C-alpha cells in the first residue's frame, strides 16, 4: 500500500544522479534468517522509491546499523575467514542484541 506523504521530498539516485519528487511512502517488511542463530527475523522500514533505478531495493546504512544486520547476516558484510575466526564474537553479541531488544520494547 502506498501512503501519500504531506511533505514531498526530492530523492536522488547515487547511480545516475536522476532525481524524483517522492509523494508517497510504503512500509516494507523484510524477513530473513539470522545466519548465527538460524532464527527467522522480520523488521519493517520505509524505503524511498526511485522509479528509474535498476536496483530493486537498497537497504541504507542507518537501517543496517539500527537493525544490527552486520551481526545477523555477516556473510553479506565479511569474508568467510573473518566469520570463522570470529564465531564467538558473533554468538556472544546475539545474546546482547536480544537483551537490548527486550529492554527497548519494555
């Protein structure tokens, strides 16, 4: 569902510098398997739509940080050797992410 936004904003592509005035917004639910604990997770965000972009979706840096995606899907961000050498780091931080989520939702 596209929702009309009250303050249209200009969004430009980093690929070809084409700009569009964005007058609508969508809420996207993204589901993935956490590679460390094999648990299915879902989060929602509001991507900006670039009509002429050849790329389906770009998850921005702020969303990557907010959702801790580097710790949850490390194969996207790190090479296999790094992941293998730091397995304990990723495992330990999964517990911290769960505790932090519980604190924030209380």
